[in-house]
């Protein structure tokens, strides 16, 4: 059987840290931004880790 390929769409959206965590960007940043507060936009720009309930599924999709 051939090797499994990584899901390239997901690889463009997440990153693996050195410690093995999966980080992602927040949604709701670029669209309809003028009505959001500066604080809200600033906090949405930061990366966050993937929720533990999604971790197993995402690690399977980005298998190398």
C-alpha cells in the first residue's frame, strides 16, 4: 500500500510547534472588521492551540 498523503488544505492552516502542539489562527478577523473593537481584533490576530477534542483528528490528517 502507498503512503498516506497529508491533507494539504489543513497543512496550510495549522503548524506543529517544537513541543508537538498544533497551533491555528483565529476566525472572524478579516471580514466585517470595522464594527469590532481594537482589542477584539488584536486578540484575534494571535495564534491559539487546537482544542483537545480536535487534536487526534487533526494529527491523523497531517500524518507525514
